[in-house]
C-alpha cells in the first residue's frame, strides 16, 4: 500500500514539474531530468546498444519534453510512460539514422545537464512496477506478448516484427493493439 501511495505522490509531483516546465521554468527541467534520466538512459541503451547513441537519445528526449511540456495529456499516460514512449521513438530514430548515415550527428545538446552515469544500468521503473508489468505480460498469450516484447524491449518496428514472426503486418498490428488494451486493463485493475 505504501508503494502505491509513494508512486501516486511521485506521479503527482511529475505532473507539477511538467506544468512548471510549460511555464518556462528551467529548474523544472533539471528536476525532471534528475528524476528520470537513468530510466530514459537504460531504455535507450537497451534499444540502441551504444553508449554514445543512448546519451544522445537522453538529450533528445529531454529537449522534446521541454518543448512539448504544455501538450502533455494526463489522461493518456503517466509522465514516466510519456518519457519512455519518447525514448523508444527517439532510439528507433537513432537506429534508422545509424543505418542511413553511420557517422551522422543527430540532435542538439541540452546545456548544463550531467550524464546519467552510463556505466550504471539501473531499472527504469520501481521493483513493484516491474513486477506488476511482468505479471501482466505473463497473463498474455505468446502471440500477444511476443510482439510487445519485440517492440518495446528490442525497438523493432511493426514491419520488422511481422517479418521476424512470419506473420502478416495487419495481424501484428491487431495483436499489439489488443495486447496493449489488455495490459492497460490488467495494470489498472492490479493498481487498485
């Protein structure tokens, strides 16, 4: 129960920080970075498998968060979820750019932001959240779970997932949509 209360308090604080960012308060960006940089970095590194690219992704995500803070929608995702979705998208962009331009420079640097300690791969989410997510994923059948794992943990596009699984693209899209709906319901019910 305490972990749930702590998680709710942290989520409320994240929303306050984003509102401050939307008003242009640079200290709020530093607070958001301090709270989430490790999780963003961990996911980015898992997808791009390259320390330098992962650091670039972190910069891009927080730059994007700064620019889009006023457009954050509480009803769509938690701040953590919002940041991790941006991380996934930026990391996939890096993979594509690396294929197209191996020596290309992407993004702009954030001033005065320390590195999120690249040598330490720490969990992006609390142990309780990881356990809840693993349990929910375990309740999905293999045909629904596997596309989600490939997309979120390996950074594959739906087209690449369809190729790897030997399934039609439409089937993969449908299964992913169904899986995400089920996961949302499972995680919401479990969080009550």
